[in-house]
């Protein structure tokens, strides 16, 4: 009797699936902490009228240079005396620092987000065409190299000085130095994607250039641009504060963190709260955005995500 060979059925090997991008984002502490801090600061700016009922530009000479926690008094429209506690003190004109810091968050976030959107949109359009059309690449990149050769702060000061100080002028002046960086990033991606077989196949069958850029090239730029936009936002907020601190940014009557620090720098040794509080919020905001950008880069960049 011949032996019947036993049939051993092996179970298929189970390979561990790598978690998706959203799941990796939720498990990245840098993203969580940065997003939480940024959300709190954004909520503070949005809810500024609810967090303080005081006019950020109201001047009260009797409450000049009060230390944090000092109780200030003022008269309302009906002549009644109102007593309030100045959580962060007052400045040399008697204005409440807490109120000005809260309202200053609005300006900083508007400038940062608007600059990042403008620079990314403009840089994406220029970089796509510069990287795809070889005859356009040399001219465009020489212009971008010329802009990058000028320090961003000097270029912004020159543009604001020529056009006059306003929020829109500051946004444009801060966005222009950021555009060449986005153009170089997008151009590098386009140059690598353009050599891929599926792109060459699309070109060989006569697919229009705009359709090739839209369907095959543009999707590959989304993740790097999201990361770049976060860093531009933080840089724009910091650059706006520097311009305001130097007196060439947003007009002084508008409460911004840079304006608050500029007005308190002459009395810093005696009343340091005029600079410490807006400086602390500026630092936290830029730190939160940079942490969010680092986390997004680690998650969305394939080369970095392999290490996670």
C-alpha cells in the first residue's frame, strides 16, 4: 500500500499594512501639538471681541504704564466708573496690553495665511510652466535667482517704502520674496516628473500640455506645497512683526504684535511687560506653525515616512 503524501496547506503570509497618511498624522506628536496651539491662537483672534470688551485703541492717560494685574478705572458713556483688572498691564498711552495682544493675533494670522496662499498659488503657476517648457525655464529662473539674491527683509522694506504702509502692501511685500522659493520647489518636482514614462507616453500621443500638467504633474506637487505653505506662514508672521517693529509695516494705530513691541521698546528696562507678552505669543505662534510643518513633512514626504 503506497503512502499517500500529506497535503499541507500553508496560510498566506500576512504583511503588515502601513497606516494611511491621516492615521500617521494623528499619531505624530509634532502635528498634534502644533495644530492644537495654532487652533487655540486662531480661536483667540476670531473671538477677540468676546474675550475683551475694551477698544484696543482706547487711550487713557490716567492708566499709563500699569503693571500686570493692576486694577484700572475708566468712565463709560453714561459717566459711571468701571474698574477692570489689566491682566497684562497697560502701555505708555494707557491702552490695555491684553486687548491689543488678542486683537493682534487677527492681523498676524491674516497676514501669514494670505501670504502663504498668494505665494504658493503664484509660485505653483510659475514653477509648473518653467519646469515643463524648457525655453521658458532659463528666463524665469534667472529672474527668480535675482529676487532670491536680495534679502527678504530689505526687499520688503523697499516695497513698503515705495507703496506706503498698509496691510495689503505688507502682504504683497512679504509674499514676493517667498515666491522664488516655491518656484524652485515646484520646478524641481516638474523636472523629475516630466521624465517619467507615463508622462512621456502622454506627450507622445499628443496630449495637450495643460492637460498633462493638470492630470499628471500637479497632483505630485500637492504634498510638498502643503508643507512649504506652513513654513511660509510662520516666516510671514515673523517678517510682518519685524517690519512693524522697525516702523515700516502696518500703521501704528492697528494693533499688531510688532507694533506693540515697537511702542514698548523705549521703556523695556522699566516696563518689560510691553514686549514680553506680545513676544511670547509671537514665539508660540511661529513655534506651533513650524512644529505643524515638521510633522507634515515627516508624514507626507515618502523618504521621511519610511523611517516612521
